[in-house]
C-alpha cells in the first residue's frame, strides 16, 4: 500500500457510503441543516444527492468534511 493511501482517510470510501453514513447518523433534516443544499432539504434521496454532489465539487467538499469530522468524533476512520 502506498504512503499516500495510508495517510488518506478517504481512500476507498465511496460517495454513496459517505451519504448513507451521514443520513444514518443525522437523518435528512439535520443533514440539511448542517449542509444547506436542496438535495438534502427538498424531497431528499441518496440518488439525487449523489447526482448533485458529483457535479458540485464545493458541496462534495462540505459533505466529505462533515463525514471526516463524524468519523473523528466516533474514533473510526473507515
């Protein structure tokens, strides 16, 4: 395994896994408050969220940052 992969907490984590983990922990309503984007606030679904996040790097960064903070809080990084 390369050193970059060892030091990258996001290595191997899919965007779908990130969204599902955040929804499971926060629920759609709280997730929409923490990351205020329409795909979380108006008729939310994993499919629509993934479609939007893949096209919007700024939103994806916010979601990934929230996921990393959650993993750090939980004490797990996978």
